[in-house]
C-alpha cells in the first residue's frame, strides 16, 4: 500500500474547484511514493457545493475512470492535510490504495447485508449518516454488530442546504459507470473494510479530568444521588474545590464542568491520563442541594463510573496532540533497520514518506471545534500535522461524530490507514 493521492481546493464554480483537485491528484499519482491506480475515492464537500453534488461526482468519476467506487458527504466545513475550509465552496478528495476485495461501499440502495451475502466479511466501517434519520442510534449499533470488531467510525452530515451523501460502489444496486447516480439523502452510507486493511482510530474528547474516578452507586432517573456510597454533590464540590456548605457558589464552575461516563467494567481513563475513547462525555444539567444529587444529560445507571472533567481550548489542544502522538508512537517499531532510519532521517516531518507507515488519514471533527475554538484558522489540523507529519488527510466537520457504537458530540475522530 502506497501513499494515498490527495487534493483540495476552493473556487466559486464547482467545476473549477474539481479541476484544481484533479490536477493535484494526477500530480501525486505520477510520483513513485503515491499509488498510481487507486480504486476508492473519498470526497467531502462544503454545503456551498451541495446543490452540485451529482455534477461533481459525475465529473470526478469521468476524469478518473480507474476510481470505480466513491464515498463521502457534506459538511459546513471540510479539511485536508493542514487546511480547513469554512463558509466557502470547497472540496477535498483522497484516493485510497486498497484492494477491491478488502472493502465494500454501502448505502440504503446497496446495504451492507448484500455484501455479507456475497461472502464479504466487514471488520469495521467508515459511516456517513443523516442526523434526522429515525432511530439513528439503533441503526449505528446494528451496523457495528454486523462487523467483526463491533466498531465503526465517521460522522453525521452537517449542512445549511441539502444533507447529501456519496455512495457509488461495488454492490449489485450500484453500477460503477454512467452519470446520475451515487448521491443520496437520508439514512446511512459509507465504506466497510475487511480485516486486511490496517488502520488505527482514536477519539479525542477535548477534556481534562479534574478529579478521581468514582462508581455511581445510587440514581434516580437522570440524577446521580451517590458516588462511592457518598453524596454525589459533595464529590463534585470536592473536585471543584468549592465549600460543601455553599454549593450555589459553584454555579459558574458547574456550567463549565462535564461528566465522563463509562459502562460497568469499562475504563474511564487511559494510562496516559486522558479519557478513554469509549467514554461518553455529557453535560451537567442541574444540582439538587436538598438530596445532594447531580443531574446529568444521560440515562445513568448504578454500576457506571464517572469522572468530572473540564472542556476548553487548552484541554482540546492537549488531548488532540495526545491521541495523534499515541498513533504515531504505535506505528514506530522498537527496532528499525539502517535503511528505514536513513529514509526517515532524510525526510523532514513536513513531508509525507512511506517509511512512516501512514498511507492516509480521515479526520472527523465537530462543527463546534475547528479554528475558532483552537485559537486560529487551521490550528486544529496543524496539531495533527505536528504529530503525524504532512500525511494525506481528508475529513469534515460533523453534526455529531461516530465512533465505537455511538454518536459523540464536540469530539474529533482520527483514523489512520497504515501500510502494515
């Protein structure tokens, strides 16, 4: 597997933007380190181009006849490499060098069940979804259950216009040539991958724990009454360093505090100190000074664990850098050959190189993140680049992020495809 060709552009006219991207893709495919004949294309567009989605897909497919399969969606913002586009017509495309037998594009017209019937076994899946889909959470869980890993990743389309999705693939209901198909609205679509596709996915919650992990020992609906058999409100006041006899003085601090929840038997914190990827971060929606309870915007149950945490720009930066660095470290072998060491030494981090074992990446972030939250335009993407290098990357800013078996909020989901 070689580096994935990648291109991005902005232009008021959709075809000019597409042609600029095509020029970048073709330039990549002429370089030895990039894949010359990729077959799967991922396309993300801003909502300014949503009305031209079909024209865009048809044009790209005609100009790149070797790319038979396409997937993607729309966002109020998109990203590529170390650049993010908001409030302007833009698109980003990455062409994945993955063997056709190792993936299947699915949609409502060509569901994943059809791929299973043909013998394809999904290990995980990239999912694009419309947030208005009825029983969406159940559908995502069902999709995760249909994979070997029980894990899916992706995000909900975000748009001030049409919530379009791209899905032109290798199913019986999806012809691989011709115009006028492959653009959908509603439901779920995406790409399922077999176990033969090596990848790493991590979730950044953008939070910093401020106290110890405690077990929920008594609840009443959404109100946590006790933690470790002690009043929940007292535990929260202790973590916020607020006098227990004056909880009202903590109102402003409570507004900035969240609860990181984990199911019984699942960890809350990673060894590196951040929240575990599967933790559900929810808002605190009220205090009960009479019964000493803490109301949380989630259906809590006894046996779950919780850690109170803060979410701010500094925490978001640190947590994003942490997960990207952990991915990079996991890809670095303990022992390197002299040839590998020389290749990396001669290649600056700002340049993609196959010796780094990263072929491409997908980053789905929340619409509430991006440059404004991280302090400057493109700052969020530059943090990833600082850790991984200038690897081929595309993504979008979602109305909800998908990882494991659930929809998150205000998170980032980073997936890296590796060459081994």
